[in-house]
């Protein structure tokens, strides 16, 4: 259960101000059909995070516990630094063929936008740390939905009221704590 709760909280925080959250806002403004957008986000996130979780689970079979502990610790600390760099959405990220429909466009755009993203990398690291593939994927997916679904429905009103910089600072602090815990805490 710890893997699920930590994964949910970390990804929900990490997603604040992320390019996929901005993509949610763009899709909501462009299509004005929240249900297919939210379902597209869910499907894309499940697929993307299932792959990322599988990579994280695989890493634990390749690296020994001591090497894994340092790789995870340094990776979490690097993620903390990355959290402090704001994301921007490129105009090219939203140019997809309208013939895919709202759902298809959302799935494709979200899946591609999430490739190599902070939350995908976090999913890999969390799956490696907790060795609880299903709980991590479920948690990171829920975290994505908690961060993105309200943006689809409430749009700009939320993004104006949430102090994104403060959320990024809290997320960075959590990643530093996890990094230090991975390095200096009890053995994996």
C-alpha cells in the first residue's frame, strides 16, 4: 500500500505545471468534450506507465542491491532538480490529425508527450524501488488523473489559483528525501 500511496502523491505533485497538464488544458479548450479527453488521458497513462513500471521492475533483476540503491538515490535527487525546471508546451505537441477524434487524439498526444517525461521516469524509479509493479502503476496513473482530470473540467481557473512554484518545491523536497532514503536508509 505504501508503494501505491507514495506513487500517487509523488506523480500528482510532479504533474503540476507539467507539459501534459498544459496539454490537458489545450485539449479541453480546443475540443470542449471532457469525457473523451479524460478517458484518453487514462488509456494513454495506463499504457505509458505500464511500460515504465515494467522497465523499473526489470532494472531490479539486472542491478545488484547496492548498485540499485545508489542509482535510485542519485536518480531521485536528479528528479528533484528537474522538478525545479518549469515545463513549457510546444505548439507542435498539439498538432495531431483531427480525423482521430477527440479520444484518439488525446491518447496519441498524451502517450507521446509522456515519453521521457518526469512522471514516466518517476514511474520507472518507483517500480524499481518498491518492487510492486501493479501498485506503482496504479498509483502513478491515479496521480496523473488527479492532476489532469480537474484541468480538463475546470481549466484555466485551477491553473491561476495553484501556486505551481510551491508545488514544484514540495515535489523536489519529496524527491530529495526519497533519494537520501534510497542511499542511506535500510537496504532494499
